[in-house]
C-alpha cells in the first residue's frame, strides 16, 4: 500500500499538518518518534520540544484559566492517566504537555494514524518514496511532510538537566514572562545575535540580566553588541563558563556558579533563571543529504511562501526549516501550509 501523506515529527507543525491532511481525506500516517533513552537524552521524544516545557502563555486560544475538566473531556482517558497525571493546574496558561496532547488527540479524532517509531532512512530518488523505521518496518508514500523540529543546544551539565523547566530554559520568548522570572536577576549564556536578543527581551521582566561569554568578544553583529552594551539592565561578563546551576527542589534555580577560564576561580551569580542561547541543532541527520539544507543545517525552502523543498512532493514545516522564529504558533502555521501544499501536489499528479 502506498500512503498519500506521511508526516515525520510530533510537534505543533506535525499535528497541524495531520489535522489538515486528515480533514482533506488524505489518511495521513504520522511517525511521532520512538520512546527510547537516546531520544530522551537528545530531547527528541514524541510530542517535541513543547512537551518539555511548563506553562505556554503565548499560544492563541488558551488564556489564563482552569483547564482540568476540559482536558479530561477532550483527551482519551488512557493518555490522561499515562502522560498528564497529575494534571498541572496553572492559572497562567495551558502547559506544554497538555497542549501537545490536545493537538495529538485532535489529529487522531479526524482519522490520523500514528506510529510511535523513528524514521531512520529515506530513499528520495524518485516517487513513490521509501521509508524505513528504527523498528525495521518499510513504507512507501507519494508525499512526505518533514516536521522533525530542532533541538536546543545545552551545556551538558548534570545540574542543568536537574533544573530544566524549573529555571533553566532555552527560549526567552517562550518563558521569560513567567512569574518565576519577574523582577529577578537572570543569566544568559552566549555571545551571538540570538543571545543579545534573548538578553534584551528578558530586560522587560528581569531586575538584571547577566550575559556570560567564554571569550572577550561578541560573535553578535556590531549593532547588536551596541544594544547589549548600552542597556542599563545588561551586565556583560567575559571569560565566564557555567560550572554549576545552583538551586533546590522547592524553588528551582537560585543561582549560577561560573568559572573564570582566564584567571581561574569561580563566582556565584544569584539568579532565578538560566537561559541558554548557544544555538539549535535541526533534526535532519536522517535525511543524509537528500534534501537541500541551508548553511545552518536547516531544510531550505525553494519557493517563496510555500513549504516546498528541493525534492518534489517532499515538504517541510516547523523548526526543521525555521532558524528565526521558532515558535509553536508559527510551526503550526507552516504545518497547515505543508498539508495544503501536499494536497494540491497530489491533486496535480492525479493521485
């Protein structure tokens, strides 16, 4: 059997694509990823990066409020008990796991088929395209939507892992406005444009933002450097590397211990949050060069305002092709676009 549409991924882009493809009667098949220890360590388990966050305050349609009853009525009972118990009642917003399970359920309600496995090999020389999974299954499809996302780069510290989502974050826009960070000192690691953007954004909420850089020079553009240096809330610290994230089980992050890699010794920075701005890695290794990528390793769109890739019938959605916005709502938007592009491609091919 040759599938009409295969979707690889399980974040907002993948589920939006599945919803639109299913409602177009394309009977999409989603590979949501395997529940392996390797994926857990890499942060690529099913339901994507959003499933690793707590409150999501900026996704349209989920204002502050109590969602327990709605989620219990909307998501099948076995997934509530397995993945959402105990339900975290946040008056500020829906949580990442809650939002992702709601999206997954919506896609499934329209007939989306879901396989909990990784796609490890693609053959894209000519359609129909061939896929092989980690579990050894083989599939054939007329179109593919790649929505495998990008994973944030972390430092690899044990203490950093301990406090993820309790003060350690890789997205200031996603988390910076949360109550735990308001009017508190924060630390940003990185010296590129993204780091300056993160630090500048956080000054709207923080009392002080400490920028820690490994060298004595920014990698950011001149205008971004000037923005950091002239912001009265940003303190720049050169030759600093995070040695340990300090905190406790009750309150989360309370500070950062940084080592001076030029003069030696360590220094503690009181802080309620650590924001990593040291880049993202798109999940494109399995493509093995068969789809054109940009210089950062993200899938390259070949047509303006379309989700077309360099391979006809293969489309990309979400953070795997977006190194600029990286937001849940933009990912969902491109997921919709990719499904519509796939539907029109199939129609043009008479399939």
